[in-house]
């Protein structure tokens, strides 16, 4: 099956919103602060990850932190938004540059690292991702930038 990318329908918008609320609740429980979609969420995410209070077996909670990461990305970097990709493995939320094939998958970006026991800096991950995508965008999607 070829990859099909579509705008999120009401069910997916609701799913993303619920995951944001869950991530915010986890932050409230761990740090005493809710998530707000700002760059400060990266600091809160780091505190949550470093606390070790999110069990790596709890995929939904781990992925909710990735949704918060994605929300900051969409809020801070122009021309990226939430989309849904469907392939032979099923459907998943992603963040997409304009209407191109340039996609990132924030739901699993943090969870996979946490499940692997990797120590990582969320702010460095964010800024490195931003730089990498900017380079890829400039090399491969220059026509999309005019749009």
C-alpha cells in the first residue's frame, strides 16, 4: 500500500487534543506546571523525562509527551501542521511541511528514545530537528517555499 497523507478528521483532531491534555496532566503531576504549546514546554518535557516517572511500558503516556513536542514544533516553525498518514502498518499522526512528503513523527520521537533508555536533551533534539528539516527543505522543497 502506498502512503496516503490526509488532513486529520474530527476523530484525529480529538485524539491529538486528548493526547495534549494527557501530556499536560503528566507535566502538572511531575513539575506542577501545565503544558501551553510554548518553547517552555521543552523544559517541562525534559523535567518529565528526567524524572523517570512515566513508565516505559505506558505507550500512551510516552506518546502524549511526543504530541506535546509536536505541538511546540507546529507552533514555533511556520508551514508545519498536523496530518494523518496511512500505510500498510495503519494510521498515525504526523507533522508535515506544507503539502509535501516531508514528515516527522513526534508521537514516537521521544518514546522510542525513552524505551531504549537513551539520555537525551529535548531542546537539542528540537533545535537539531529544526536545522535538519531546514536543510532538507532548502535542498528538496524549494518550490514549496514559494507557495
